[in-house]
C-alpha cells in the first residue's frame, strides 16, 4: 500500500471488517516501530466519500490526548477505495469489555473513570469554531488502551461542524439506542452529543442498550409514558439522583437536556456524592403492610436528620478554622517580633492548613448550591 507521498505500508493484520470497508494494522516499510491503523472504504458513493474526507480533515487539525491523530487521507482510483491513515490505539472498546463483565455492566466509579477523558475531548470538540459535533458516541467507539492510559474517542464518520442557526443532516448513519431523535431528521447540535454520552453511561451502568429514541417517541404518543426505564430501576444500587441526571441528558426534547457537556458532567459528579440506596430483597410488586409503611416513613426521615447533623459539623469546622487562623496570625506576629523562625514557620503552616479547610468548605457549598439550582430549574 502506497500513499501519494510515496510512503509504503505493509498490512500486518485486520483490526475490523464490515460490509463497506475495513480497518487494517499496517507498518511503514523500513521503519519497524511506525505502526498505524489504516481505515478503508470500498467503492464509496459521493456522500460516503465526502463524509470520509471530512472525518480526515477534522482529525488532521485536532490535537487532544483522547482523540486519534490522523496523518493523511488518500484515494486509490484504480481500486475504487479511499484510505485514512491514523494512530493505532492498541486496546479494546468499551462494548467488548462490557460484555465480558459480570452482569454485562461496570460499577459507577469505574464508568466515571472511563468517561472523564471522553468528556474532556467533547468539551474540546464543542469549543472549536465552529463547534464539532461527534454524533456517534457509544461504547463501541470508546477505546481503552491496553496497559492503562486515557480512553480514546474514535470514529468520526458521523461528525459535523455545527453552525448555530443552520440545520445539519445525517443520511443513513445512526446508532439505535445512542442516537438522539433529531438524528432521524435535521437539526443536530452539541446537545446531540449530550444524548449520546448519557446513553453510553446508561448502557455501561445497566448492561442494557437504551430503547432507541424513535421507539421512545412512539411509545410516549401511544402509551402516554416514556418506555425508557430509569437506570436505578434496572440497577437498584444506583442513586436516584444519578438516574434523574441521565434521564435529563437523554431527554427527547433537545432544549430539556443540559446546555453543555460540562454542565451535565458536573451535575452527574455531584449526584454521585449522594447516598447510595440499599438493595431491598422485598418484592416490590406485593402490597406493603401497614407496619412496613410506618417503618418506611421513619426511614425516609433519616437523611434529613443526617443533613442537619452534617450542617452542624460544617459550622463547627468553620468556627474552629477561623479561630485557628486568628491564633496563628497572633503567634506569627509574636514570633516575627521575637525572631523565632521555627515557631513562625509552624504558624504559617497552621495558617495555610486552616485557610485550605475554609476554601474547601466554600467550594463544596458553591457546588452544592449550583446543583440544587439546576434541579430546581429542571423541576
């Protein structure tokens, strides 16, 4: 295989194969360590050729640790093929890894760890001018490198530059369960990726591919209820707040989703800090006895008591920190005047630690207030 620059690549193996193309593992001849992935589209029509060329042009100008680097896009008119040469990422995608897990799903902390670099990559894409919408976020397009490292978001065949006020189109390329309802018509935007990201997290946590958006709309019209089950109904160990956040991210109405990927991610992370529910062995389909109902009401009052206790603890912590700051300042001034450098150093350390405690508390309160405002706005 030779590109227009005259570089020769030897095919080492097949990484993947489909009806209209394949991805090969190739090595540059004469350079043992230069290994790449070569994506091939066989006999593409005009639309496929344009999408493929656009994918290459997008990736050639992007520089991000969680996006594959593309080096060249070229054609072979004789074979009626188009090629894209890119970084080879040695690893497995999250869909392959998911089905290997017990219950075909991952724990919440692990999912957050996987998705964090993908969120960073999406924020980078959406910050471009004009913003770039990936439009095909799903577990199969997220690669976890062998031996560790940041997850990588691959396959930009559906990507599109989003110009506000204009409609974007997608022809014959969507992933059921992960594609937003607007991908079945025109008008995708950056919130389309929020839907795909929410659906990806939903699948990784529950082990189930979400019901596709078109079926959800039809179900809502015919049955009057969205057939998409909240994540915590499938996996009861998930907090209600996490399930609510995913439901908002996967809203069929684009305007009801989070405004940005960053906002979605912050709210989700705040939701994780809330108390995880206990798994009950009681059959929820049976009627609840009066004594059990009374016990449930008493149990429901516990979080409020805990919040009051935590609030008192935080107030006490702030008072102690302020007192320590005052004492540290007083002793520091005395040490400076008396030329006691060791005591002065100890006071400065104490002052720094006290200020850190106050700053940390202020940050937590600000994040909690922001999360509460978002939930109030959602309600």
